[in-house]
């Protein structure tokens, strides 16, 4: 059973821009890419900083402090110094709203 909670309206998200939100007490980073929305834990696995303050690149989301980059689909780090992935959450878009299940993570 999934526990989807409303995170925001789809129109709140600008394509390719990080967006921070709290879902059921968890910090979540949302990134819209066209009609897809990715949801990751909004915390760098290297320095415990907010990833939503970083920049979306071709590689994923780049942490603003040390430059670690994380894949938006898998949460896997693609550049050092991070070596551990960040959690990725299930996302659904319903009736123009983005819903996230923070209990279902891939990492």
C-alpha cells in the first residue's frame, strides 16, 4: 500500500529547477523534467546539506558546496566526494498535483 501525500501543484515546479518541500515531515527535493517529476531526499549524503540549493545539470542535481552530483532517477552519486546514494521517492501526478510517498524509497 502506498502512502501518497500531496507535495505541491505541478504548476509550482519550473522545468529543470530544484524545488524544496516537506512531505509528512521529510525534506523532499522535487525536479520537473518535462512531464516527469523526480523526488529525492533533500539532503546530500556527503555533507548533509540541502540539495535543493544546488543546480540541476546534465548529470542530475549538484550539491552547491562540494560539487557531488546525484542521478535524479536513482539517487546514485556520479561524482565525488559523495559515495553513498540519496533516497529516491515514488511520485504520482494526479489532477494537476504532485504526490510523493516518502515511505517507499529506492535506497
